[in-house]
């Protein structure tokens, strides 16, 4: 049998800390490796596989589009991107959308839009306030936006125009706002930072502050969007309407696509000022349309809310059983369990052996981000494996 992992080590750049498993197939909430071993997938392609693996609606939409038109230049109109745009606008508070290929690119575009807005309406203001422990992507500008030194240090000097302040502190944002500020960019819940859920009124306060100062609020919903937190978009739970929102991860149900959406007054690009070769291409947009349509027509967001509550209460039960579990936090099917010791890597490896895929989001915390179509039975199965693994850690 081919040793894929040896070939990877030989030919590929050493960037991913991979677990020793080669995945070859997926269906629903399950994946299989090249030895035929089955796993229950609570990583879900990194909060991407909204409808699970190889959902027939997505597979059919992609296959049909692949036989019809895969790529065309944005110099022309193409149908799938217009259909997806209409569906997104009809189901959000925004007026206009731009499609990219990834989350990072969506955030880049959103920041460019905010800078253009600053040039037009805020006397040339260009600075964007972001938060410590945020994650906004890996281009140089988004590394500067991302408030984590481990992502920044190897690449200094970084592009300017970003200020990182404490998360979940309206005072920190107020103190950092100046004449040069054009926008605040935040995650509704910090995903990569450890599933950090802010106080209930935080986003509302930030939104009011931005309105008072006439600056833009960019909400990065790349991880929290597309139903993940129990509403189609997380901002719906905060009683706000941001000026700009970015999406990616779950948007294509597994096919790479990103987007940023904006209110009319913030949609200030002129023709030629921003663009992309692949963004909005028919194949990715057909997948996005199939995903969102299925999500809406089959109450998948409601399923996420119900099963998410069930997952959280099941994890809370484990917390009652093991003293070294400090906290269970999250919304919908974006949940983390925090330990009092740095055992997350060990827990993830032990669960992997038992057939459950999890993510160590911090040295002391594991993250759960399964497909939104899972049911209580699959949660029970995951909890049984986790309980067995945690029991070996002691009480
Ligand atoms: C994953 C993520 C990104 C980056 O998206 P890519 O598609 O990897 O470029 C940006 N922001 C948040 C909140 C994310 O979770």
C-alpha cells in the first residue's frame, strides 16, 4: 500500500501539524481512512462541511455545473453567482455581495472597502481596530489584523493600519478609536482564539460606538456564519446589523468560496477597484447555492440549535463528573471544553484512536464543530468515546 504520509513529508512544505491519518472518503458525519477505519467527524473540515460530507444535493449541483460551465471571467455575467447573491441578500441584512475564494481574501476585501469608505467619508481615515486572540487569516495584512504574535512574529515588518485591543472590552475599543480609525473588525465569537464568547451586550455596544463615531463595523462571520451558532448569522442573536460581514468556511458546504457583504452606504467600490479571477466562479457558487438552499428549506439551523444545546448539556454532564474540566462554552455547534491542564493534544489523539475526530483549539481546550446535520445519536456516540478517554486522565 502506498505510504502517503512518507510522500507528504518528502514533497510538501512542512506547514501543517497533521494527525497520522490519511482520509480518503466521507459521508454525512463520518469519514474513512486508507485502512478502512471509520471516524465520527467533529472537526467537519474545520467548521466547513455544513451539510456533512458529500451531501447528495451539493455533489449533484457540483457535478451538473461541472458539465455545464466551470469557469468564466467576471467580465461576463454568470448565473450561479447571481442566484447565490440574491439568496444571501434575501436572507441577511445586507444589500450587496462580493465573492472571493477564501476567508482571508474576504477579510482583505472588507478592509479595502472600509479604507475606501474612509477616503470618501472619514477624511482619509484608514486604521482598523481588531482584537487580541482574533483570527482573520494569513495574508500579510490579515496577519497584522490577527491579534496573535505567533502568527505575526516570523513575518515582521507587517503592513500598518491595524491596532489590536483586548476582546470583549468596549472601553478598549473606545480608547483606541481616533481620527484615523475607519472601522472595527471583530468575530462574533472568537473561533481559533478558543471559542471565546463575549458578554451578551458587547457587540451591541461596539455597534452603537461605531454608529456614534460614523465608523464601520466589520463582523468576521467566517466561522460563526451559515448557521453554525444556531441562527443563520451570529449577529441576529445580538440585535445588531453590522455594516460589513465576511463569510467563507461553511458557505460552500466544503467547496472553497468566500464572500463579503455590505450595506448599500458602505458599498463604495467603483468598477476596477477590486476584482478576482476565480472568485464567484460558477462551480463554487453552484455549491454555495445548493448548500444555502438546503440549509433554509430543511430547517438545518434549527437542528443545529437543538443538537447544539444537547451537545452542550452532555458536555456539562461530563464536567460534573471530572474535576479537571473547567468550562464548556460556545453557541450552537461551535463549542469548546476547557481543561485545567494542557491535555488537549493527548485527548485528541486518544479520541482519534477510538474513532472520533476532535480539534485541540488551545493546549488546554478541545473544540467541537461537527456538521450541522448531526443528530442526538451521534452526539451520544461522541460523548461515550470522550468520557472513556477522559476517565483515563483521572478525576
Ligand atoms: C478560518 C477563518 C479565517 C480564514 O479563512 P481562510 O478560508 O482559511 O482564509 C478568517 N477568519 C475567521 C474567523 C476564520 O475562522
